[in-house]
C-alpha cells in the first residue's frame, strides 16, 4: 500500500520488506535507529519509497550492518545526507 505524505510516496514496511527480501522487523529496526526515514500513521509503519531503491544496490551484508547509508545518494532515506 502506498501513502503520499507532503508529496513524498511512502510504502508499508511489510511491502518494503517483501521487495527487499528481508523482514518487516528489520525495516522497523532501521527506522528506530534513524538509519532510514519512516513514520507511523494510524498504527501502520511506513518508509519512504526511495528506501527500496537505496537498498537494492547493496549486498546483503551491507544491508545488515549499515542500512542504506553506504551508497545511497538520493537523500530520501536519510543515508545520502
């Protein structure tokens, strides 16, 4: 499910996890550690859709240790800042 907040597309952490072949708990943990941008709306957690693109370029070991910070230049996930 996609949600638009202030002209920025967000997806549920479940959808993001499925796309990234990880778990929703891993995505939530990255949000809570401020490694990626996310928000809770009506009890459901969402991440910026750009997070998916950030993660897709990384090897699984990088995803486990640093989120998408290592190689993301979009800034949408907070890692390219």
